[in-house]
């Protein structure tokens, strides 16, 4: 007759789906599934679970959202065909994308559809909660798993310990591990490696060494992950001798070092300025057929800067380019510091100017922050050129590069080096004057400058107050600046008698304090603190941490504390 052509049957639709899945043509496979569901055909749950797992490797969030919606539609349309595998695959994807509300809904739907969650299900959910840093949800899932008697074993416990560590609750992980120890279920390499990794995060070398000793006594094999974590905690605590001991132990056990091993040790030796050992490790790494990554190159260049080895640092950068490893803003911030360490101010500015055109990397706040900090420390023509660049950047249309830390660094640097005319010009530029930088001069910076002007004497202090009155500055803040100016004038005679007439005025303000925590104590421009990176999430960087606070754990033990055998070779010594 003249009716519409008959649609293919279920078998034909699933045949197309099967062919696309086998060919890993997942785009075509999702299109086929969408068409199948739109025409009321029954999809094969086997293909749906495979397609769902394929979403884990996709970085396209729109594509992943579409896939999740299609899987949910399949579950609604064919409740009788849905099993634990489909649900677990969907839960895993939801955990990867961090959609916790949807994950909880899916977990609840399993009960509604009569699909009981298994130990694998709870392991998947616990991992997701760990990524989301939700310790309460982790512990709830753990209690539910135990209440259901779903097989508390090293695998499920490993998921829970790892989630607790990710959430920053090492104490909870230790408590759960103690329960396992009482049940005799603790003799597992992964469990120990997970706890050692957590101890590395809190720089507890004594605790990590204790677990290592326990592993040896209990006869638990120590694998590459455990040794890498042990060396990581040594590096974080600045104990490179003990790190070398663990490397030696690892080699004695016939465990081959990998890229993480080399990266950890290179970072450690570079941070302590032992650049020859770091460079030797990089050569050994290449000899083994491994390839340096950006973080490793950054560590090497930073080590050269700390040791004042400018030519070696530039040679490492050239090797980085030859190896086709793209430098980032972190790399260039370290190179800026390297040039300043050698007094090569012009080269540092030229490097920043050429970043976009020559190296195809647009300079970001990280680079400019380091540049202005170096200018502030160097003084002289560098500081004047930095102040000019600061104003030039602020004048650019839609420029969002300038922040309070940069401006404060430049102003305090000017005051430190007694360049008060430039300091006052920057205050006028960035405190509601010519530029659009309203509020970029902090109150602490104004007080520090006023105190320095008071100690210097003359009319500049009055000029600063007059500008701030016209701004206008709130009365309370203006009074604080006036008090700082008076304090500087009061201290001036005593300071002159104690330090001599040529001594620069003391500056009581650190422009880095605004970054938070212990960041004012950062030892070098390369150590960009995590608080700064948090405000600039698009800038990757090395895993640098702030110096330990007063509440940090006890210092790491010496090599003798881990009972190194007498006469044991000292790698890299």
C-alpha cells in the first residue's frame, strides 16, 4: 500500500549499536541509542553499560551530560532490563563529573527498581564522595556498607581510606585502619600506601616511617606507590638523606624507579639548591627512556635560580623547548627570578615582552606578580621600569591583570628604596585617581608608606594626606594613615642615630601577606603559593606548599631513625 515504510525492528537497531560500539565510534553509537529510544525500541543493556563507561574518558561536559540523560531515559523506559552494572557505570560517571545530587538520586533509584547495591556500588559511591571532599557522606556510606554486611575487605576499605585522605581526615582513615588491624584484615600493600600518602600531605615523616617499619615486620610487600609516597614525605619535610635511603631500599628490592620517583627527588634537590644532584637525576631519567614534563623542568630551573647557576638554568629551559615541552606561566615566572638573581633586569623584561609572540604563552598575573616583586626587591632602574609597566598595564582596555598585591609590592618597594616620588605617583594612579584601579592600594600599604614618609621628613607626607582627603578616604582609615605618619616622624631621630643617615626607612608591611597563611614567608618568587593559584585556577603549577606553620607536626627524623643498615650505599650522595 501507500503507507509509511516500516521501521527497522529491535534487532536491526541494536545491530547498528553493536557495530558502532565495536568500532569505538561512540558518537555514532550514542546517536543510534537516541534514535532507538525515540522510536520506542528496546536497547540492549550490555551496549548501554559499555557506552556509559566510555563517558569517563570524555572531557566534553556537554557530551557527557547528553550521555547521562540518555542512560537515565533508558532506565525509565526499560526498568526490567536495568541491572547493577548499568547503575554502577552511571554512578561512576556522575562521580567523575561531580554531580552529587544526581548521584544520590541514582543510588536511591536502585532501591526503587529492586536492584540492591553491592560492595562495588558502595566503593564507587565512596570514591565519588572522596573527590567531592564530603567526609560525612563517606562515613555514612561506610556505615551502610557494614550494616548490609557487604564484605568488608581490603578493596572496599582501600576506597574508604583513600576517600578519608582526600577529604583531609587522616585521623578517620587511621581509625578505620585500626579496626581492620583488629580483624586481621590490614596486611595489604594498597592500604599502607594510601595511609603513607595521607601522611605525606601533612608532612608526618615519623608516622610514615612507623608504617614502613610495620609493613616490614608484618611481611607486607612495599610497592612502587608506597616508596614514592615515602620519598614524597621526605622531600616535603626537607629530609633528602632519608629520601635517598628509601630510594636505595627500593632498588635493593628490585623495584624500578618511574617518572614520579624522579620528579619527587628532582623537586627535593632543586628546592634545597643541590642542583648538581637534580641535574644528574634528570640525565638518568632520560637515559632510562623517560621524558621530563613541565613540572620537572620548572623544578630544575628553580633549583638553578636558588643556586645562582644562571647559565645552567637557561640551558635547562632550552632543553625544555627542544624537547617540545610547552613552558607555562609558572615556567616564565621562575625564569624572571633567574634573570633577576643574575642582575639581568633587561633580559627579564624582554622575556615577559616576548612571551606571547615568541613562545605563544600570554603572560598572566603569576608572571607579573613575580616581575613586580623582583623589581621591588631590586630597586633602582628596575623598580622605575616596573612602576611604568604597572601603569601601562592598567591603561589597557579591559585589563584585569592588575591586583592589589602587585600595586602594594611596587609602592612598598619604592618606599623601601626611598623613591618616594614614584610611590606617591602610584598611590595617585591606583587609589581612585587617573586610572581605573580604585581600591588597589591597601590600607596596610598606605600606613607603611606614611610611616616611611614621616621618617624621611619633608612635605611628601602632607601631600599623601591631602590626596587621600580628596579621594575621599573614610575618616577612620585616614586617621590611621595620619597616625602612621606621626609615628614615622617620632621614630626618625632615634632611627637615624641607630642606623646612620643613609639607612633606608624600615617598612613594616609585607605585600605578600594578603595571599594568606604563611605565604609572607615564601622563600622565592618561583614558589607561587596555593592561595594565589586558587585565585588563578587556569594557571597550572608545581605542587608547592606554604612553609609549615607553628602548629605543624614535629620535624622529620634523621636517617638513623629508619634504621638504615650500616654501610648501606648512599645513592646520589
